């Protein structure tokens, strides 16, 4: 899929995360960026086969900048150590559910779901899980699903108490306390390069 030189660039960037180094090796960055663009175009095509609105996206609407926003951060390194993209019908700025790819040597992963949705959307998700918990449980406990996503559905943040209108004894309470609904799977460096070594 990815060129080995793309991962090498990211490894080197992690060791030399400063503007003078980046400027000196900008040509390598441009090659890595072009490689990522090619892969993202393939992903747009692939995802659109089961999620048609994704097919209308342009590559640049999906890829995040490599520059970090350091204005309010103690960490002043100017660049991210990864390349990433998000596929949502509204592109990377979309607020709904979508698909995410994070490319970072030794820490790459693919994910899907919805991260920190706005209150009305979150309330709707919780309501659907509560109303259809038996179907939800079958899905997340399915052996095939768990083989691909061993951690099932996760959330970075959870409520301490049940959300308003739900009881602590609700069988779905572990899911109802979630603030995000994400599935993810790690991707090895070898797997990232498996299909496209040129």
C-alpha cells in the first residue's frame, strides 16, 4: 500500500521535528504526501462501494495537515509524527460518523465510528442502543466482529454516572455511559506496505 520511503520519512521526522530539517527534506515530504494522496484516492474508491457519499470526496478534503497547531500547546514541535485522513460525507471537517486512518511507524491504525458527537446526536445514539440492546449486543459480541475488532466498541471518555433518564441497572449501561463510539484495529508497518511496494 504505502511506499517504504513514506514511513522512513515519518521516522526521520520524529527524530528531527524542527523547521530547518523539514525545509531541507521537503522533497521527501512531498513524495510521502503524493504517496498518501494516491492511497487515499484508492480508499475513497473502496469505501464508496459500501458508503456511496464518500465517493464524492476529493482527496484533499480527507487529509489532515502535517503542521501542528502550537498556539495553545506547551509542546512546540511544529509537525505531527503521523499522517492521517478522515472519511465522512462532509470530509475531514464532518461531525458525523466516519472512517479514520492514522499512519505512524509502529503505531498505525484504522478506525470507524463517531467521536464526541454533539448532545442531540449522542442522545439519539444512546436511545437506539437502549431500544435495540439485544441486537446491539449480538453485533458487538459476534465472533467474526470480535476477531477483527477485539476491543469491540470503545470510548476515550465515559460518564461516571448514568446519563439523564437511564438507570444504573440498565443492561446497556456500559455503552450508555460512552461519549464516543469507536472501533479500531492496529496496522503493522509491514501490512501498510504489503500491497504496493514499488
